[in-house]
C-alpha cells in the first residue's frame, strides 16, 4: 500500500494542515465568488474595528462570515465532484449543483441580515 500513489493518508497533523491550506489556496485562486466573499469579510471585520463592536456582535459577525465561507467551500467541492463525474448536461447533476448553491445563497442571506442588524444602528448613531 505504501507504493500506491493514490494512498495519501496524512502522516501527522501538520500534513493535514498543509493539505487543508492547499485546498484553501486552490479555492481562493480559482473561484471568483470565494475571493469576493473574502473581500467582503475583510471589509466587515475592518468596519467592526472602526465601529467598536461588542463581544456578542463580534461573535455573530465571525459566525456569519465563517458560515458563508464554509458553505462556499463545500459548494465548490460538490461542484468539483460533479464536474469529475460528467461535464455533460445531466438533470441530476444540475439538481445537485442547484441545491449546493442554495446553501450558499441562504448563508449569504443570513450573513447579510446579521451585518445589517449589527452595523445599521451603529452607523445611524454616528450620523446623529
């Protein structure tokens, strides 16, 4: 089994992190939507520092950001598996991709609502 090139069990935790980081770099390099979400996340974090969020607000913001990014990562993995199976139009593949995409949509909507709940009152307070 040691000579099998497809056997890639991690030898230690550092190798696991290395492969996870490689996956993160892949999605960041090859998927525009993920890069956009990262940019929006960084903007929200910067705004959070500028507006001095409470611990609870930080918790909600970080949770919303991570749910969005994680759902995009899973969606990309599912799309890659579907593309590996076939590039041809197939109704089941379409349904799989649409369902995975709906998870991204719902997490983005959740994040947007959390952002509004956190930031709108703070911006209004600054204006007054």
